[in-house]
C-alpha cells in the first residue's frame, strides 16, 4: 500500500513542489503524516465494509429463516384442519431477530444505523401483535398471520441487506439453489394474501349491504 500511496503523491506533483519549498526534515514529516492518514483511511473503509457485510449476512440469514417459517405456518394450518388438532400450530411463530452482539456500529453512518436498528424493534412489536392473535383469535387465522408477517419481515430484511451492501460497496448477494428466487417467492406470497383479504372484505361488505337492504325492505312493508 505504501508504494501505491507514493505513486499517487508523485503523480499529483505535490512531492516535487515540497522538495522546492521545504527542507528535507519537513518533507519527511509530511510524508509520514500523509502516509498514516492514507493508511488509516484505507483501514476505516475496510472496517466499514466488514461491518456492512456482517449486517447484510445476518439480515439475509433471517430472511431465509422467515421463509422457512412461512411455509411451516401453511403446513401447520393444513395439518390442523386434517387432524382436528392444534398441536402442529404450537411451534409456529415469527422468528426472533437480533444483530450480532459485537457489531461495531461506529463504522456506519447515523442514518443507516438508525434504520437498521429499528428493524429488531419492528419485529418485536409484530411478535407481540401475533401473541394477541394467538390468545384471542382463531388458531388457523394465527397461522395465516404468521405466514404473512414472516414473508413481510423476510422481504424487509432483504431490502435492508441490499441497501447496506450498496451503500458501503459490498459485493451484491448472489443466492443460489432454493434461495435464487427468494425475493419473488416472498413478494408472491404477500400479494396472494393481500388479494385474498381484499376479496374477503368485498364479500363481507356486500353481505352487510345486502343485509341492510333486506332489513330496510322488511321495515317498509
């Protein structure tokens, strides 16, 4: 790296100027300071990339875990209907997420860090919501909610990982095998669920409208 830095210094012409206007001791001091600054900057860039990579890898791993739970929740729902038992549902939950404990956040910008560190809090809040669905709602509805929220959490994790890699110049994630179509798989599940819920709302609204019209007709007789 020293040779690279010296080459840049010579190329810029600053070394020739310094030889004319400064004594050799001053030139030596300036070169030492410059070299140390350049080396430290290189080290900081490396540390930033390493931290960004750790962040991205943890998010991508979580996305895969959520995808697995998404399918498990669907299986548990079908199993419960077939067996008339809720035993298969008891292991269904939105996975917990936390970043590696020794992650050095100081290497990332405040804006990026703020967005990243908000993600575990969002997951925690969603888990609390799902707990209430489990406690007060229908178990099959709970499975659907877990699958839906798992897909959304996984997709958001991939988006944050992609943003972090791009921001700090880390090579893009190139998943293979069953992960090669992960983002599309998550998007399709979210779209199907949202469309199903939209149609359900429309049927419910139509039913209430018909019921209201029938009631008004009876009252007018």
